[in-house]
C-alpha cells in the first residue's frame, strides 16, 4: 500500500474542502472543521502534491459496479428520499444488478447511513413560521431576561418511567439475550400513574401540585390560584419585577374560562403572560426538568417500578418520593436550564422555525 494512502475514506466533498481550506487554514483547523483525523488531512495533501492528483490508487480485485456518476445519483436519491428502505432502493432501475450490501457500503463511504428517526411534534409550515417569528422576537434576550419567566407545565409520571437505559453483562447469543435476568420487563400500562403540575423561575423552584382525575379548566384554575399566585407574590417580595408567566397552548390553558381568569389576575398582580408558539416543547426548559425528575426518582428509589400494593397506595408513595426529589433540585440545575435559552433560540432561528436538537 502507498504510505501516503490515507486509511480514512474521504468523500469528494471532503477532498474539495481540504484543497480549498489548505489555502487559508492549518491542517488541524481543517481536520476540526471536517471532523476527521489531522493525519488524514496531511496525508491527502502530501499525496495530491506528489501525484498531482486527488484520486486514490487503483484498487486490487474486480472493478466497482457503480461508477462515480452512479454514486452521485445514489447519494442524491438517498438524500432526497431519506425514508426509502434499502430493499426498495435496490429496485431502482439504476441499481438492479447491485446488491443491498454494496449500496450500503457506497453510501457509508459518503458518510451516509440509516439512522433511527428522531420523534418530534408534527409541524406545519404555519407552525414553523410562528416559531421562527417568536425566536426572532426573543433573539436578543439576555439570561437575565429569561430568568424572569415562570416556566410551567404538566407531566405524567408512571411507575416505570425510568428514562435511563439498562445495560447488562452477557455474551452475544440469543440464549443469554433473552435470559430473564437480562430482560427489563415493562409493567402493564406503565403501572401506577401520577399527573403533576409545577413551575420554576430563574434559579428558584416553584411549587409542585399533584392532580387526580381529569384536568379541566376549573381544575387548572384552582391549581394556579393555590400554587402560582403565592409563588409570584413571593418572587415580588424577593425583588423580582416584570415577571412573565409561560404556559403552552393546551386547551385547558387557552380556554375562555382560563384566559378570562388570567386577565383578571394580571390586573391585580404585576405580571404578564407570554405568547407561546404552538408545538414548541423544545423551547420550554421545564421539559428537561421532567426528565431530570424522573431520572432522580429512579436513581434514588430504584424499587419504584416494583412497588407493591393497591393503586392508591403506590400513588401515595410516588407523591412522597416526587415531592422529596423535586425540592432537592439544586440551583445549578435550574441555572443550566436558563443558560440554555439563548442557544435554544439561536437553534430555532438556524432551523427557520423547524426542528431543533432540544
């Protein structure tokens, strides 16, 4: 093998980027930008200089079935039809004599492979436009601005809602894979369930409320009356000003009854409500707080998913544990969530209102 032949298979795009980048950047900077080893960049540039060519040496064995133009067409097809299965891709008239394995290898060389699709709420063009508009309106908010928001939401906590992945030691065979000691059994319907409402503002935890039965406008208003109002009054006493209450667009939040009650409440207290874009849990940091709460619940009480007793008895235990875990959440966790808000907004703007990593 040519000593200058790099082990890392470069795509045509990467080759072009290296050639262009070498005019202005160091090898390390190019490697960092393309997320490839620095030695690959150095080897490629040295080879291209000595051979006066950016192409690899001829390979031993049978010639490839796909020409460079075939590969470009394959890449365009994969990028435009991301959901098409490999089996269906191989039925394309251009690839009828090419195995699925070959198609998989050629795409892998171009940095493309099948990934599990990420789940997100369904967005329409109108939703994305409103999300983008909201992000632009808050683009220049500082962390201090975000620390004035009272973030709120409801969350359903199930008895076996441990978000952590369970890892086990075993050999790579079906007998051990399906051995009972290596299985994470799922409780029927998730076991006992507890709906909760909570909020926080800056680095201050707000109250937590346990909801039994169906939540409607009357139940929601009673929660805000008993929990939100005292919290806002306490924030005012601590010197917080221009407080903004955030809630999503759930029907009980935006009903005429709830809206009228909030308007009346705002006239008596110094706070306002935030206009919230539809289908935007990625912009609400309390969503991450729910994941933290569930993780801590099962880390601190690993027997939660195996609790015995009647449904009411298990729910009481869940409430006691959730109460304790909630009030043990530290300021560093809340500060981290507030610190993430400028990044969330920038990510939403970069995505033009569509999906983000949050």
